């Protein structure tokens, strides 16, 4: 009779030990994650200060060091990728430009990053400037409620089947956009639907309308002379300024309701200023 409670306790104690071990492991993991994120935050702050200078920004940009855990990257001084983002940047007539940079295969000793005089070698960098539809609308007098979307090959084919110029089929979908808004025609607001070619020349973005219709995308084609007149309302040349880190612009696309200009550059070294 007296042995049964002892045996029961013996059966319970291993379970308690397992739960205690699990609890300890959870606490240690939580502490490790907290230390990892804390160290990452300090390093991101140091990178933000350096990139503010490199990108000639008024304020520190947002910095995100990708890939977890951070500490293993910090100990080796090698980071697979670092994202740098600056919002609401004013460039010429534009007031709300987003500047994004992704640094890839970065070598930067932790002691230097946290020592106030960081240096880094970057194997490759991608720079992107994004211009939103509201910013573009301000440069198109007479156009309200501007929208910008991409268009695929099927969309171009349907436009030609509905009477658009067959030359639309020669466009690469990546270099085309569907856009539109409302304009005033004979005292009345009219919806306009435009298929435009996106051109990139000398770092500047150009919007060249190729098909213009009053109404939605299924509206009947307009006479050439009318299209030519309405096209002027949506024809635009934009200078978004230099890409980050002197990246050469090579790509212009419609994305997320705006236009994005991007490009790649090779090996870079920054920091260690005298």
C-alpha cells in the first residue's frame, strides 16, 4: 500500500523534468532571438546612417538585413542581401518618389559597422526609383483620377482584335502599360482608356500613347485625328533623377499602380571617407 504513492511520484517526475527542460529551451531560444534582433537593429541603424550619406538623403532610410539568424552573418562579416528604402523623396517636379536599393553579397566587418566609420564591399546592387500615379497626374494637366496598370500579351491581342493598330503586337508587354483617367470633353467628364508604350532614354521615362479610347477598354476605336489630339494629354517625359549608387537604368515597367525605373551595377566599395 505504501509503495503505490512512491511509484506514482516516480512516474510523474520524468514528465515534470521534460516540461522543465522544454521551458528552459523555450526561454533560451527567446533570449537568443531577442539578442539576434537587437544586434540586427543596431547594425541596421549604422547602415542607415551610412546609406543616408551615400544616397544624399535628408533623413535616414529604412534598412532591413535579410536572412535569419543575423548573428551568424555578423560574425563572418558577410551578408547575403540588405534592403534600403527611402520614401517620399522629392526629385525635381516629383514630390513622392520612392528610392529602393538592394545590396547583395555584402562584406562588412561588424566592428567597423558599429565603430562609426563603416566600410563595405558590395558585389552587386540593384537600384529602383518608383513614381506613383498621383505624382504623374500632377504633371498631366486636364487628367484626373489617373491609374496605371500593366498589360499582358493577351491584352494587346484583344486591343488589336477590337480595332487597335496591329503595330501594338510588336510591343513587349513589359514595355507597355494600360492607363487612363477622366478628362473634360465638350464640358462633360469622360473616361479615357490608353495603351501606352514605356520608353527609357538617357535615364528618363517616356510615356507614349499608342491606343486611346473614350470609355473603357472595350470601347470602339476613335478616328486617328481624335486619338492624336487626346494622346497629347497623356504624353509625358519624366526625369526621376539618378538611380541609387550611380546604377545605370535599364528597365522601365508599370508596377503596383506606378512606374518603376531600375538597373544593376557591379562591385561597389563605400565608406572609409577621409
